[in-house]
C-alpha cells in the first residue's frame, strides 16, 4: 500500500526541480529540458489522481500531454537551431535582441 | 511493503536524476540524467497500474524526444554553459524560493489530505484503474475521438513547422 500523497510529493519535487532549472540554467537546450521535467512531474500527478478517482481519462490525458510535448520538442528544437544559426550562441543572456 | 520499497527506489532515482540535471554544467550530461528520470517515472507509472502510459513514457519520452534533444546538442556542439550576472541572481533568489515553495506544497499535500493508499495489486485487478492498452485504446477511439483527431493535425503542423524553421534561409530567392 502506497499513500497517494507520496506520489503527489514526488510530483511536486520534480516540478520544483524543473522550475529551478528553468530559472538557473543559461543554456537554452537545458532550459527546454527543464520544461520537459515539469511536464513529467505534472503527468505523474495526473496518473496518481486517475488511480485515486478510478478515472482512466487521467491516463488518456497523459497520453495527450506526451503528444503535445513531442510536437513542442520538435518545434522548439527547430527554433533553437535557427537561433543558433543567426546568433551562434546558446546562452539565453546573449540572445536579448528581437532584431539582429 | 515491497511496493513501497519499489516506490521509494524509483522515487530516489527520479529525484537524484532531477537534481543531477540541475547540477551538471554540460547539456549532454543533463540530457542523460533526464533520461534516467523518465525511465524511473515509467516504473512509478507501472506501480500506479498505468501499463500503457509506462510503455509510451519509455518509447516516446525516453526514446524519441530525448534522442531529438541529444541529436540537437551534438549537432550544435553545445559546450559547457557560462555563468553570467543574471544567472547568479537567479541562483541566489531562485533556488531558496523554489525550495521553500516545493516544501510548502509537499507539506500541504501531506497535512491536508486524508491520504488514501493505493495498492498496485488492487489497481491491476480493477478494470477502472488498470490502464491496459486495450482499455486506453477503446477510450481513445470512443470518448476522446475528437481530441485524438485534432492531435494528429497538431502533429502534422508541428512537422511542417519544424521543417520550415530548421531549413537554411534561402537568401537567393528573397533577393529576386
């Protein structure tokens, strides 16, 4: 028997780690990976609540979140590639102009 | 008891991977620790009776998405990140803030829930909690058919967007 709150605490820890990474990292790819970590933390609480409320819709929702995350990763990494092409840096502090 | 032990082991691997993601300076090491987090999360999903989600987590997240990340890191030859004044401010203000926030959320969850327990054996026995591929598939093609179809359009748009964004700018065409 595993208390459901343990899952929620783990999910909160993962989400907090993702937020921290988003704040302290300066490499645009690592920032993007922190966002994926946050999505994973949220997915865990979705599945935990699906188990608690006997609702499989929660698991279907996780499936949709994963699909959207895949689409987001593809577009986001394409944007990173094009940013790197024009500025030749991955440091977000040096990407501070809208126009070149 | 065994299940709780498994939960704690997978959870410890998850947290260790997440913290390692923050500590490492090189993006490729962060990416590899994120893969560890995702693989351990698949174990947690199995403990929650979500078979299908666990399989998709390994195949799509730890497989496809992270391969894409590692591929881009290698392609752009990303080096160790450099620290700037802004990142130091974020480190000094952000880390304690987020730690306090995380502890607060965890404390509230532990204190203010009567905390029902879930046992993996019961979850797998009950068809309303056991996320077998057949059950999820039936749900996906009946109740969630419209979102499912919209998602396929979204994926198509994402593919086209990625191709357009990542292709080399064609200066010759624009000048004509």
